[in-house]
C-alpha cells in the first residue's frame, strides 16, 4: 500500500540534510533528458565553422571536439560520484559546501544566480528568436521575452510538468539532429570520406588547438546541470549518476556523427565559410535542397528552447538551496503550495533573464562566468579526492573509474584551461574574477549577520 506523501523529501532543514517539501517527481527519462537537453543547445550547429577557421583542417577540428568531449566526460564522471552521494537540491553548491565549506559554495552560487543561469537563459532565448526571426512577424526582442516568460510560467507548475516538457523537447531535438547527421553521411550528393581525414597543413600549434578545444567546450557545457535538481529526482542516489553518465555518452555520440557528417558532406572551404547560413544548414542543403533552411531553423530553435528550459528548471534550485542554508533571503526557499517547486526563485531568475534579454550586452558576462565555472568544475572534481580521504564511510552508488587519476587529470586540465583563458582573454577573465570578488564581500557580510548556531 502506498504511504501518504511518498516521494516528499522530509526531515528538518539542517546543514547537510535535504530541506523539506521538495517532491521527487523526475524519473530516469526526465533526468536523462535534462542532461542531454541542457548540453545540446546551439554550439553543435555553429562552433565547427569557427573551429575550422582556427585549425585549418578537418582532422584537427575533429580531434579538438574529441579532446573537449573527453575532458567534459571526466568531469561528468566526478559529478556522477558526487551526485550519488548527495542527491540534494543545489548540486555543485552542496558538493562544494561538503568539500570546502559554505564560503566557496556561496561564491559558486553567487555567479550562478546573478549571471550564469539567467545569462544562459537570455542567450538561448535570443538565439531562438534569431533562428525564428524570418518566420515570425515580430521583432527578435519580443519573441525572446515571450519565450522567457512562457517557460518561466511552465517551471512554476509541478516538477513533473517541467520534466515532461523537457523529455518531449529533447526527444524531438535528438531526432532532428540525428536526421541531420544520418542525412549528411548517407544522402549527401557529393560526400567524400577523404575530407574527414584531411590534416591540411598539419598540427596548427598548441595555442590554436587550445582555442579550438575552448570553443568546443562551450558546446559541451551543461553536463553539470542535472545535480542542481537532484532533490526532485526519484531514487536520486542511483538515477543521478546513471543519467549523467548515459546522457553524456549519448551527447558524445551525437556530436561525433554530426561533425563527421559536416566534413563528409562539404568541402573544407564551405565549412569555414558556409555563406549566410550556419554550417549545419549548409550541410543539410546537400541532401534536403532548399527545404534545409526552414528545417534546420526549426531544429536549431527547438534545440535552443530545450536547453533554455533545462537551465531554468535546474538553475532555480541553487538559490533555493542557499536560502535553505540561511545565506540568502528566505523567500527564495519558498515552495508553491501545490506545485512544491521554488516559485519565487524561478520568478526572480526569469526576471533577471528578461533584463539581460533587453540589455543585449550579456555576452561578456556569460563568457566570464563560463571561465569562472571551470574553476568550480575543477574544485568539484577535487571534492571527490577530498571526500574519499575525509569521508570514506559515505555510501557511493557510483565510483569514478580510474580513481585517482581521472579526477586529478580533470583538475589539472581545468587549471590549464583557466590559465589559457587568462592569457588569451584577460578582460573576460578579469570580469569573472571581479564578479567572484563581489560575491566574497557579500558572503562575509551575510555570514557575520547569521545567528550563532544557525545552519
């Protein structure tokens, strides 16, 4: 017989424990859809052309996609272990708090709340409006604002509704992208396999190859999102690790097929300069003809909407977790009476995203937070090492294979990426550091006002 309120996370809101009230309404399919849907946005359609301009050959572009994918996958493995240990709302905030204390966790949450999540939402909304601009009789700004408002409203309903929308959008997106890859590989009129293995002038140099890897990493970003909503995943200690690993493997396969399809279907010069369209649309014309423009515009719009919705669903759980710890206004931890989702956090997140959409100048901000995010990605991978030594008794439904070499390699590569970013884009790195510094000042001000003995 079913127990009353089964699925509700219960117990007093103490440090290290799941706050009361969240409903575990996300099943395995919804969890995997969040992983795939938040990773695949617009990068797979656009970044290959940029990378080809830098690298000068198909072989080294594909190698850069592979290195970026391997790096992202090692990070996902670390998050899978942590997600199995702490299936709670907030994800990285919880991991950093357990590994290094509330100060480091707060700095992550600060960047995520003010810039990372709302900036990503705005970017996806503007991207969607751009893709649909020719098909709709409205301006791009009104379309983008309407999308943010509509999906903010959807995320105020029961988490099962949000999970269902994400599953449907992701399934449609994967079908469209899979059709693009298979069509380019099997139906392109002038496809040639020799283009795929072309090394051009040889290795482009470490600086150029690093720039290509960084470009590809933007397209892979999002593998960290599911743990933010882990407090609403059924059987989270098992489902979160499985969905993270399997979802990431699916993305790796999709990206490999699509990018090989680009170089098989098109001469390298057309990949570098696809004209007035994206490289994806240019490749699709090889087997769809003039209809490719409309089909790919719809595919890119659906892909961006799916990523936007996944970012909304997961991102609001970070301020919820911080507020539950007493480090943010209590209203951000307030749940809807019927929906059991953090409605206030969702609405505030949507309002900030609308502001970024109107301002339009958020690219530098989001780039800065992406750079800072890799600092926290590295720290989270380091948490695996810290907790294996400090808390060996904690149950782990998933363990990182190749421990300790895999997390150590990820930490080292994340550090190398930060150094490279500081050298290549010092202004953006400085902006990210400044945002983090402001968060540190606010944290110390908030922490000093907290009552003795509070969580």
